[in-house]
């Protein structure tokens, strides 16, 4: 029972990380590296 919960949790975590990385990649490709750094600085 606990194993299925852990797998579900890690699956959700992986999707969140991949989604976040995809957004950052799109911003970087669209605007350039310096703008991405500025976005990350304001987000953090």
C-alpha cells in the first residue's frame, strides 16, 4: 500500500519538475538567457 503512494508522489513530483523546466526552457528560448535570469530572480 505504501509503495503505491510513494510511486504516485514521485510521479507527481516528476511531472511538476518537468513542467517547471519546460516553462523555463520556453522563456529562455523566446527571450534569451539574461531575461530568464531576471525572471528567476524575481520569482525567487
